[in-house]
C-alpha cells in the first residue's frame, strides 16, 4: 500500500510545487469542452461515486476508529452490569500517575531513536553495496531481503535461541574471544538492546529495496560527470547521491517511524515486556491493558497518546522535511 | 507409539570406567532399552576391589606378609596372614570409606534435593565451572519470564504462606514469608550462584535441560512428554523441594458455562465439557502431553495404568497435588498478577530488594483491588 502510494504522493507534491504555472509566452488554448460551462449534477454524483469506495474504507477503518477511541478515552470501562460512565479526564490523570506508561513511553523513545537511524543507515549501506558490481550479488540481495520475508513471530523464536545464555549463537561466538556467557534477555541492561537488534535486522532489508530501486533509476551520467570533474566517491555520495535519495529517505523514514511504534511481535515472543517492564513498548502495553486487563477505556486513552504522537511526527515530516527535499 | 523391547542384557561386576556417570551413560547409550541390570561394582581407581583395598590391609597391624614369601599371581601382591599373637576375632579395620564413597557416587544419580537446604547444598556440587569460572552447567533454573508468579507459588506455598484470600479481594505479597521465599529465589543466583542471574526464559528452559546447561529445571508438567522424547539421557521427576512444608500451585485451564445461555446451548456446552473430560480422554491427553490427568478415575484406565507402570515419573505431579494450593487468582486478576510479576522480575534482576519489590507489588495490588471490596 505504502509503496504504491509513494509515486502518487510524489506526483501530488510536484503538482503542488508547480502552481501557479509560469505565465511566460502565449498559452495554448485548452480544448476541454466543459471549460467554462456549469458542471452538471450528474458529474457531481459521478465524482462522489468514484470517491465512495475509498471514502468508505477510510471512514470505516481509520476515521471512525480514531474518533471512537478519543470518545472512549473520556469514559470508564464498562464492567459486568455497570455501563461506561463519562469521567472526563480521569483516564488521562490515571495515565500520568502510571509508572508503567512512562516506562513504556521512555522505552519506546529509546527504541525508536536507535532503530530508525540504524535501520536506515544499514539499508542504505546494503543498497549501495549490492548496487555495485560485486561477486555473488544475487545471493547477497537474497540474503539481505530474506529477513523481510520471514514472519516476525517465527524469527523471534529463532532469535530467542540466538540470545540464550551458554549455547546460544551469540554466546558461542563471543566465547571464541573469551567472553563469559551472558543472560542477554534476562538482564535489564541488555534486554531492550537485544530487541532493537532484531528490529533492525528485520527491517533493514525491506528499506534496502527502496534505496536499491532509487539508486538504479539514477542516471549514470551523474557519476560520469562527477568523475570527470574529479569528485571523490565520498564527495559524490554526499553532494549528489544522498540528496537525490532524499525522497526515498523520507518515505523510508516515515515507514521506519511507524514500524518502531507498530511492530511488537518480537516482544510478545521474546520478553513479554520483561524483565520488570524494561522491554515494554507503548503498543505492547496497550495490548496488555486492552486484551489482558480488559480495561478498554484506559487502553483507548493510551491509544490516543500513540495516535497523537504519530500524527505529530507525520505532520512534522510533511511540513518541515518535505520542503527541504528536492524532487527530480 | 513406543514398541516394546525385551530387556535381555544383564551386566554384573565392575566396569573399568572412571565415574559412575560414565558407566551409566556408556551402557545406557550402547545397550539402551535392552539393558535389564546395571553393574553393582565400582569405578575408577577402585574398579579392582582387591587392589585398592590392599594398601589398607597391608597397613594394618593385625596382618603381616606371609612368611613363606608367596605372592598373588595376578598382581604380585604379597599374601597376608595374621600377625603373631592376633586372633582373627580381634581384627578390625576402622573406617573403610566404603559408605562415604557409596554416598558420594549415589549423589551423581541423586534423587532431586528434597528441601531448600538440600537444593542449595546439592546445587553447589551440581554447578560445574571451568578454571576461568565460567559455568558450563547450572544446578537449577526456575523460569521467570511471562508468568513468574506461578512457580513463585511453589516457593511461597512451601514457606507456608498464601498469596491471596479465598474471595480474591486481598493479596499478601508483603508478608515476611513471601519476602523470604523471594529472597531464597534471588539468593539462588546472587548468593549461592547455582542459578543463572536475571530472568530465565520459559521457552528455552527445556532446551537448557536437554543441552545439560542445567541439572534441574522447574517447569510445567505439560513439558513432560517433550522431555521424555528429547532428553538424550536418563532423567527423573521430583516434587518441588519443601521448606516449612511441601507446596505447589495448581495449573491448567477452565471450562466456563455462562448463566445467560439458552437451554439448548447449556445442554450442548455441558455435553461438550463432559466429552472433553471423560476418563479416557483425560488419560489420552495426559499421556500425550504430560499434563496431570484431571480426574482420579482417569488414572484407573488401562492406558494410564500401563503408562505409569512404564514411566513412574508421570505420577509425581499427580501425587504432589495433595500439597497444592489454588493458583493466584483475584479480581482484576491480570493486573494484580502483573504487579507481582514485575516485582519478582525486579528482584531477580537486582533492581529492587525482595522486600522493596514485594512491598511495591502489594501496594499496587491493594490499589487495584480497592474497587473490588
């Protein structure tokens, strides 16, 4: 969905950027027959009908749930025969007093701040690596992309054994260099980092594909011109390649941010938020409150926070970053 | 389906291997199911009884070398005879070390430790470290991810304390006995150093046991068939170690029949529950998984009788049920349980002392339960 939406979004942005068209020289007369004539009722209906399927989907699965969530967050959770009652901001007050919420939020910020830049950097490096002519390229492409294809639940179970103390892959590897065994997932200092590594490993290959596509569309003339001018490879990357990749980076960044708040499968499998909430992320906590505690109103309150956070980030990206990005 | 293998091989006498464990493993691997008896002799330096007893006999003042100078043809030992003026009824050798050695070698195949103190004492022997201090085998693993409260009840119940009242409206997480139980658990890893530090993953614990990373694991009976199929060595099942008494939590799941049902639905639901819990089905389920068959008459079915006769370990958890208490269950159960789980994990990772962890858990639980009273 997102991948398909990108060119459209880009097209719209280009369109918006070009308005109004520069009025230089004689403008060719438009030949549209409806130009200037009043638009008929049937055309209106026609237009709305075309919009209807998308509108129905959006309203049913996006706008209505979001609005319902916000409304629910001002009510209490119905229990047994007791119906939900309006309690104003009580849920929000309880949330501010809830140490696990703050913990989960803090964890999520650390998690996002590590996963997002590292994933993007790794994806870019892998894309550049396999864009060049190197031996075993198809094999490398396959192996970089494989983590994306595998279901998270399955790979989390495998990673569980990678991290297991003693005979786990990581400990066996480190043992070669004389390191003592370590209880990676059972230690509050390393558990979150372990999950961050899994997330990076999982997503880097996916984002690599977008970078690879962008790199392959880049004209080889640019590199040739730069070579003639005597630009170093790093200079060429910094001043030509990377700026030209910015639209892709924005798209990847949005997806990375969404994923860092959205993907919690590995937490369910590997730590269930433990030890002592050190790996609880916001969505995992929402899941616990909503589907283990069945405190639906409080879960709605937490969801509003998540929604606000994501909306704020998305807005920031489109308003600030998008303006600075050069679209070809 | 296991096929019946006739057990036809008897081994007698000593086997020239270094340790009891080697003997058992070697004959177990080589002869496996055909083996009927294992040797009752000794191992290592004592595999030739006469040879290792000789220095002791030779040192005795009651005996002297035979004056004729005769030697035993096999090992050239001088034959011994009574010393001058010694009557055979006077001869005694004091402590031969036989009983001590027997007890020590028995420890290799011990019954699991029966009390907390024994767990710690045996644990010191069962924890194997290399020269650098790296542990190759831990004595015990009590898994603590996800739902640590459950096995914690195995400790608290043995310390003669309940975690909640019958109505499920009060919890007693900060009682001294509960704190002691948690202190004992934390000490296993931090003081006695016979359990890995930090939380221990449920999912990998059976694998740790198969890989001999841990000598003892605490786990669900639902793992028994898994262990039976995948452990490449002989193993035993024991009740949880006792302290003030024995104790364990119950486990399992429930069937619910709702009040708001039509008669038709109620009849159908009841029929389903009956069908799921017939003695034969309970026995089948228990045999296939290891879970304790839920009704006494399931244990009288021919299939179950044959299974238990073949595999007595299967009956241990059943017999332990008479010491079991109800699994932690309160109003707003998941939330209260989480308060306790977080506290236990905080103590195990060392972020809080057991006392602080349980006081915080109790405070949180009391806050949650206020609405239920």
